[in-house]
C-alpha cells in the first residue's frame, strides 16, 4: 500500500506543478465561450491528459467540511488500492488551493462556468450532470463519485463493473411503479402523465452518488442534461431531478451497483461530519501517506449503544408516550455512547436530532424542569442536554 501511495504522491505532485504552469494560460480553468443556450456541450481541453481510468470528484464553495469529505474519500481510495492499480483521481473545484500537495489532478472551475452549469432554472444539482459531461471524454472509463463516500474495497472493484455494455450506479433505490405512488413524486408523475411521457413501471430509479460508464457511452450525461432542462419546473419540489434524468437514460441498460465497494453516508452526514472534524483536527488536512492507514481506523458509522444498551433503551421506551418515543430513543442513544472522542462528538448530534424532532411537536415547551413524558437521563447528561436544548430552542 505504501508503495502505491508513494507513486501516487509523486504523480500528483507532478500534475500539480503542471497545473501551476498552465494556470496562467487557462488550460484547466478556461472560461466557457458564450453559447446560445446553457446546455453543457463540452469540448475536451487538450491540456487534460487522456487516461485509462479516472475517478472524478466535484466540489465547489468555501465550506471546509465538503473538502474534508473529499479528502477522506480519497484517502480511503488510496489505502484500498494495490500497487499499480490506482486510477487517476481528478477533483473539479473552484477551491484548488485546498488540494495543494494532494496526489490528485485538480481541474479548476471558475465562477462563470459554475453559473452556466446551474442553468437558467437555477437548479444547483444540474452542475453534477454538467461536471460528468465535462469530464466524460478524458478516459476510457469514468467513474464520478460523490464526496460523502468512503471506499470499503479497492476502486478497481468499481472499474471492473464498467464496460461498453455495463453502467455503474450507487444503488437502485426503487421502481417507477413504487415512486409513482409516492407523494414526493406526485407533481412530477402527474406532469409526465399529462405530457404522455410517463415511463414503464419497471424503470429503475437510481442513486447517482456513483455514476460509471465507458467512453462509448459518454453521451449519457449530455442526454441527462437535456432532460433536466425539460423538467426544471419540477426541481423546486423534487431536488432529485438530476438522478431521475440519469435513471431515464439508463432504462433498458445493464446496470451494476457500487454497494459493498463504497459506503455512501448521505443519510447520516451530521454524524460523519463530526467524526471527520475530529480526524482532521488531530492529523491536519495536508496530505501525508501515513494518513491513508490512519483513515481506515476511523469509525464511519453512526455510533449506537451496545446490544445490551439498545435492549435497555427499548425497555425504557415502553413507559414513554408513543408520540415521544422517537425523541426518547435519540436522547437515550446519545446518553448511551461516549467511549471515545468520536462517540462523544456524536452524542451531541443524537441530542440535536432529538431537539429538531421537538420543534415539530405543536405546543412543546421547555422549562427548567425536565419535560414530562421524556425518559430520564443521568444527572450530568440531563444538565448537558438541557443547556443545549434551551440554547437551541431559544434561537427559534
């Protein structure tokens, strides 16, 4: 592993030097020429070397936590790779300085390009489809991956599932038959039915946290963008329009799933963010090969009490009114963890989640007394939770 990482570091440093040299001539961050529309028709910059395999990340904006997400995902990709099998890792970003010294190729995005990628409808997630289209012809095989991921196995396990006949997605979430009966999709379903565009029931709706394809299929992103633009009117209520557009384009194709090779933690971001903040505070966010091995030791699941602890929570909740049991579970889960620094950080996240649920209860008021109906915690935990709750609810 160390040999592979060392070679990746040397390659990454060489690329970074090349980018610095070319930066002034705008090879990597050239402004797009004015177009008659905001479609993302891309001409591949000759300055981006064509490679066999590329792993693509997109991030923009100044929020440091998203940079930490990408860096941790990259560390796990490096750590899981054997010598000689690491793909080219490319980061498309408007914050290139954040990746100085990292073994990646940085493709700089300027404000104008990001604005164009957003499109006339102002749909932010359109940028993802445009980034995929932009990078689609830089490699024989391309895998786009969201930053909120970690590798459980070698990235090669993903590339092995991609060829001219097979696409790769994060996972298949549901069929159109299931989605069309969901309130979340109601407006979109009604619109497609009225326009005669409703798909067959067995169309698979996929999570595009991973999107992989061979060069022969690079045009899929352009076609997805056309669908996004046609469906912009639904984007305010249906923020997954980008995923749906890719899913429609994948209908009838052979699809593999990335589950088991990567973990996509979008459903527990708050907990993992707390863990990442601790890891990078301890280790720093400048690249060092030793970070790869350390990254594999970091717990990347939402911490919960032990089996016996969860059984105790279940028993305690029997005495709690049904409408308060969700809140009570989060209170007790937070109170039941705390063995190390990572768990202690997540204790507060469990409690803040309980407070968010409290906000949804009409007429729920907080006083200095412990709220009636909630399970009791230890004295110190009750004091700590009360301080957080009073401060948070007061902010409302």
